[in-house]
């Protein structure tokens, strides 16, 4: 039995993917689930949200970086073996992290080369292409995880293709802007192409003992994050883009052109509209905590106290909706 893997992905940058994965990981763990969270973005922002500089310095200066995602890939990458078991960074009893690494980007070329070679029944190509899936599942088993959440960088490159075929589900965070809509128009067809190409390749696997991802990448829905709204622009400027999301999502991501919901409020594909938490977010980053765990001692005083409570209830709602849609026990 494999553990469900959920990616948070949009090829548009800075929409709030990493912040969402970080907060949901804490939320699910707080509600009793065992969570493995994996940083598959070479930028490493999820990792630096969890770990302080001293810890990162220790992890990154160890020879061959055994505790990072890059360390897991090293034997395979160097052609001297297969993926190594991930060494998980234990954040608390229920929450564990697969540490990200900037050097992950050096794996991109091998992933690009492996993709067409799978069509030639090349075993190494299958080992390379399925590496993320196998690392995530090994880590999930080790941690006895109920779910795996993964954070990805904002592009449609070979790392994200391999990472996404390792996912059962994908959640799409969006900003209320033209570029997010454009991102959806590229993302939907890319997911379909990758899913189809992987189904074709899977038939050609020469190694019966090799565990391969199912490559379902089922879209769970989208969230509209409003923090990127420019306050100097009139409200109508971003409402215009928000209004188009249901139709573009239905047509480009679900591949069902036709009648879409008339607004994100009535669209069943919309998980939520998440507000701009403004100064609560930098306070949380400074305290290295999710916003909903901030205390007065962290600077969450006065009105911030209410904002902390409302952040807990907002993220719990998101967590529950995603759990329902991915058939994970409701937190
Ligand atoms: N709901 C929110 N309220 C306030 N600020 C937010 C919110 N979500 C994200 N931010 C801020 O917006 C910025 C971008 O967020 P984040 O890094 O999560 O985006 P991303 O989509 O992961 O970016 P990238 O594409 O570079 O990986 C960060 O400074 C973050 O603190
Ligand atoms: Mg990010």
C-alpha cells in the first residue's frame, strides 16, 4: 500500500505555494495525522521555513549531504547505485521533513534524458524517473505517514514532471492576476501530457521489482490567495481575473470546456479564497512558526491575537476540504 502524495503546484511564482504547504503540514500534524512534507523545490524555501541557519549549515556542509533530497539521489546520480533511504528531519512527533537542496537542480538534465529513454525499455531511465516516488514512499513508510505533502518550484521542467508523476493529487494555488490565469492555461495541458506519456512509458518497464508511481496527478481544486494584490490598484483590476478562474480551470485543467460556475464563490473546484494575513506572516517567519501558533511573546498582541485564531480556523477548513477530496481521514 502506498501513501497518498499531494503536490501544491502552479508554474506561476510567488503565489503562496510554500507558505501553504508549511501551514498545512503543521495543521495536519496538530490534528493528529502523521505528515511527511518534502521540499522538492531547489530554492529550498520550505526547508528554510522549518530549519534555522545553524541546522542548515550543518546539513549542507556534510560530505555528500546524506540528510537532503540531493543526498538520497547521489548514488543513482553518480551511477553507483539506486536511491538511498531518506534521512528524515523530525520537526515534531508527527511531522517530518525531507530537506530540500539547491543542488537538486543538477538532477534536471538526467531526468530530461531519462524521459525519452523509458520508451526504449531502459532500466536506468525508469530508476531515474521513478526516483522521487520511491524516496517519498520509503520516507512515508519510515515515518508511518498518513500523507505526503510536497512543495515544488514554479516551472514546467523535468524535476517537476518527475515530481508530479509521483503525486496522486495536485492542489493549485492561484493569485488574482493575469499571470496566474496564464499559468493555468499552460499547467492543465502539461499535466495531461505528462499523465498520458507516463501511462505509455509504464507499459515498457523492464524491471518487474521496481515500484513505479501510478502518475494519476488528479486535480483536487484551486485556492485563490490574495496577498499578491497590489493595494494601489482598484479592486476591479483583480476581480476581473478572479472572475475568469472557474472557466479557465474547467477548460484547461479539467479538460471540460462548457458551462463553468459563474464565480469562484459558487465554484465547487474552488477550495477557498485565502486572505492576506499581512504582518502576521512576517511575524510567523521571524518566530519560525505557523501563523496560527503565534503567541503574545512572539509579538502577536492585540488585534493580532484574533488574527491568530482566525488563521487557525481558516487553515483547518482548507485542511479538511483537501483531506475529504483526497480520501484521507478528516483531521
Ligand atoms: N496568505 C498570505 N498572507 C500574507 N502573505 C503571504 C500569504 N501567502 C504567502 N505570503 C507571502 O508571499 C510571499 C510568497 O509566498 P511563497 O514563498 O509561499 O510563494 P511561492 O508560490 O512558494 O513562491 P515560489 O514560486 O518562489 O516558490 C512570501 O513572502 C510569503 O510570506
Ligand atoms: Mg515556493
